[in-house]
């Protein structure tokens, strides 16, 4: 999992997607980079090490916090 700061100002949450059925060997092969809603939902509290509030929830079910450069599951 990583937070990417793009040149155009977007902030992306890159992670192995949890989409798919449990037990499916292809389940975690999709890499997703969902754009965060900076200023309209998410705030970059600190860029180095990265801290973003509130928690991040992807459509695939990945849910957690990025605090001090680490991902913490909810």
C-alpha cells in the first residue's frame, strides 16, 4: 500500500485490490490507485511521513488509516 502524490495535485491510494471471491487465486492481482478527495473529505495532515485523515475506504473493502507512513487496518 502506498500514497502517491501526483504532479497534477491528485493524491492516490495505491493498493492490492480486495475485489473477487475469497479463495480465488487471482483475487489480489489487481492493483488499484483510487484518488482521495483531498479538501472534500480527506486531509493530508503530514506529507513525510504521510498521515491522512479520516480513514480511507476503497470500494473493494480495504479500510484503514495512513498514520506516520504506515497503513493500519480498521
